[in-house]
C-alpha cells in the first residue's frame, strides 16, 4: 500500500510541476522546475580578497603582482567568524530559496581543500586554498554551508571562475586597463583546462551543487584560441557536456561561454532586461556597488529598491540573485543583514505573489507597478497607490471569483468591468508603503483579452 501511495504522490507532484512550467512562455526542462519556481536567491562573494576589503577585483584593479598578492593578502585571510547557520537563516528570513557561493573567484584562491596539484601559489610549494594557505584551519566552510542549506530546505549552489589570475598557466593582463588573463602557451592552456575539469569534478563529487554558476569567460571567442582569447565556444560546449555526464540534474548557467546560447539559463548582470528574454534568465545584483566586501562602499540600495527590483524581474519572467559580501573575518555586514530582514518582512506577507509566478499576461506595464500571475491568480503589485483609489486593470478572458488585498484576503474589494477595464475600489491608504498587492482570483491561468 505504501508503495502505491508513494507512486501516486510522485504523479501528483509531477502534474503540479508541469502545470507551473506550462505557465511560462517557453518550455521549462524538468530539472529547472524548482529553480524557475524559486525566483529569489542569495549570491555570496567570499574569498581572500575579503581580507583586503577593497572588493573582489582588487588583484586586477590595484595592479598587484601574484607573489605580493598571495603573500600580503591571501595568507592573512581568516574567516573565523563565518557562520553558515546565521547566513542561511538570513537567506531564509529574506525569503530566498537557493544560495550560490564562490568556490573559486578570479584570484584563483580555492575555498575548499582541492587536491589538484597545479593550483598552488607562485612558489609551487603550497596549495593555494583556504585550508592549506591561511591560518584558518581545517574547517570546510563550503560543506558547512551545504549542510545548513539542506537543514533549511534551501538549494545549495556553487560559483566557479573559468579564468584564474593566480594559476601558473596565466598572467593577469594589466595592459591598457585590461582585466582579463593571457594564456602562456597552448600546452599551458591544455593542462589548465584538464585541471580545471578535475577541480570541478571534486566540487561535484564532494558537494553535489544544484547549480554550477560560471563566470570569468571574457577570454572567449567563437573559433580558434589565441593567448588573450584562449577560451572558445567549443570549450564551453565540451565543459557543459562533461559536467552533465557527471550530474545530469545539475543546472549550469550560460557563462560556460556566454552569448552563444549555451547553458541552461541566461544571466544578465547588474541590469534588469526591459522585456522578457527568449529563455529562462536570472539577473545577479549587488546591494551596494561591489560583490566582494569593500570597507569603503556604504552606498547600499534601499529596501524599497531591492523589493521593486525583485518584483520587476519576476514580472518579466526572471530570477533575482541578490549578493552579499561577508567581511574578511566571515561575518555579515550589519547593513546587509538589516536589508535582508526587512525584505523578509515584506516577503512573509506577499511572497506568494513571487514564488511560482510567471510573467505579466499584458503587453504593457502599468504606471503604478507590475503584474505577476499563476494558476487561478493575477497579482497586481502596486508601487504607487492611485490617488483616486481606483485600480484599473485590463480585462481578462477569465471569470473572476474574487478580488482582495493580499494582506486581507477575507474582505473582498468591490469592482466593476467597463470599457475593457477591471476597475477595483481601493481603501484610502496603501497597506504597505513599498509594495501593496491586489489579488484577482480567476478561473484558470490569467489571460488577457488584448491579443
């Protein structure tokens, strides 16, 4: 009897998941179902650059030499106050459903105990990694975060940079303000790619990330490699296929070699596309101006801006990956923690208008805010409360069951349908200063009459 019950539950879950994916304007592969419905995730930039506190690009921007950077920055990195449970709780409070942490950024510093021998410091004597190169000790912060994620039903994911400023195969390119890497030779390229795959295999076998989030593919080109453009489209295809053989269910972003239509989703950075993309996409955003911790960057976005960005992204059928940059000691800046908690205050009430929703059904966006939708509901996210207390929504093909404020579902709002518009009577004051949500309950998936 138990066997049949399990099968039945599996069938129901599959049907529900298929229904949610059907709400999209494009086909959603089964392995992307959880990601597509999650909508909101946390990015974590943590590396030896965090000790310096000048942002994650300091190695390049400040023209450090490899030996000096490793000796004066990396050897001092000691994130002893890193608390995976605290970080995961902040993500959970904020309403985030997945976490992506930097396993290796452009500086080449491995945040785990890699055994791939070529990833050493310039002397060739010490592994260039957190447990082998610093006073931090044998703690595995990646595993600590993974376990905390699993305990809180949050998907665990990893970031990896394709280029590597610290590796012996490459030189960082400071010429004419360049910030990428130059490969020393074709043989060095071959060995590096082999060893990079070996590191990625380590990460997959040890940590089983739900997503591998690549970056540092700016050295790419479509055809044959050169010293400056040493990563090719063919390399990106080969890397994707290699990784999928290791874990067919793993999601991989387009930056195995971007702009070639590769990977499972697009990832515009620090921008929100003006219109929905042709396939699944996710924008990654910082809270201030930098990804890694910068002690001088206190230019934080307001909570209102962050919530508005989240809603805008989901309304255009994207995911929102919001970054935090822990300090060199591993602790989370107070401004960051405060913003996440305040976002959580809003998500506790209004999160159902984000999770599992898809793009607006309408061709145009209203002046007062944005729309999201799911089966049986249209969500009107109101940033600017109408002064005349009338919310005008384009008419729908669907039969309307009820209209109400999300924070007060028991009390229906009066409405009329005239001149191709649903006109909803609102109370005098907005229930939320940042974003109030009106729910239009309908039969089926909301569809517009505007063809």
